[in-house]
């Protein structure tokens, strides 16, 4: 039983730390799912004959599944209560970059902006396409770095630098990071907490000397319904 509680605590704690803080609707019942397995059996062990202990463990397990079912319904209700959430992504339009290098789906026609930044190896033009749907911002940004800027650096080091730059630009706190790949190109997916109450989700992809950044900026309480995964999945490198 001790081993069960240890494993249970580890897995649920990871879930709470990695996912539940970003989904406010599930935060409290997720925390309850961690605490209840300790409080309830402890109470029955202290107040009931030991031969009844396993009976109450069975009752607790039933209650555990009820709690999770309620939490799942709450998440579903939050999603379906967002106006147009069920068909919102279907109404998005496919966008092809001006240089025909990539395609992605935006909720509205994106605005194009460009900026010249001074890198240690020279000037780099950053091009950004941005589309805003209510209070959620979707963006694709990329820049082509001179070949000498990449000499001596591994793809992991380049992605680390891009990640640090993305976090630093918004003065945020890195919440999570996952190694990904897109069309066999290496990348990272990160989640960043931005004060006072926003979350930046980003995918960073390295293709040769070009770094793509897919960004979704949303209020914390709307992260779960932001369609960020649909946006990320719609991105395709053409050449």
C-alpha cells in the first residue's frame, strides 16, 4: 500500500505541476485527487476496525472516479460554453507565406511586420505574421541567420538561445519545455507565464539557418480553449 501511495503521489504531482496550473477549471479537483487518498484512508484507519479498512478503500476508489468524472465534465463544459468553440477552427483560413516557405491556419487575415535586429554576426531581418481573435494572439515569426552565426553551435544550443530569447523578450517565467520535431526538423515547445495574467505558448523550429517561432498569447483562464494545438498542428514547412 505504501508503494501504491508513493507512485500515485509522484504521477499526480507531475500532472498538477505540468498541466493543471494552466487549466484553472481543473486545478482544485486535481489537487483534491492528490490529497484525498491520504486523508480518507488515514481517517478510517484511525476511527474504524482494521478489517473494515479495505471496504472503505473500495468506497474511496469509487469516489475517486466520481471526482475525476466531475472534473472531466467541467473541462468539457468550459470548452463547449465558449461561443463558436466547436467550429471555430473549421472557420480558420489557410495562409501561405509571401516567400512560399510555409503554410499555417489563422483565425483572421494576418498582419505582416518586419524588423531589423543587430545580431553578433550581423543584421537579421525578422518577419512576423500576426492574427488576433478577440483577446488571443496567434503569430508566426522567423529570421534567417548568416551562416557564420551558426558555426560551432549545435542545434540544441541554437534552440536554447531562441528559447532564452523568447522568455526574456516577455520577461516571463518558463513553466514547461518539451523537445519536438516538425517535418524532421528539431524544435522545442515551451510554455511561459507572463505577468500579470497571460500565458505564452510557443513552438520553436530550426530549419537550416532559419528559426521559426509559432506563438500563442492568451489569458491564463483561456489557455485550454485557445486552439493553440490546432494552430501548431496546422503549421507546415513547404521548402
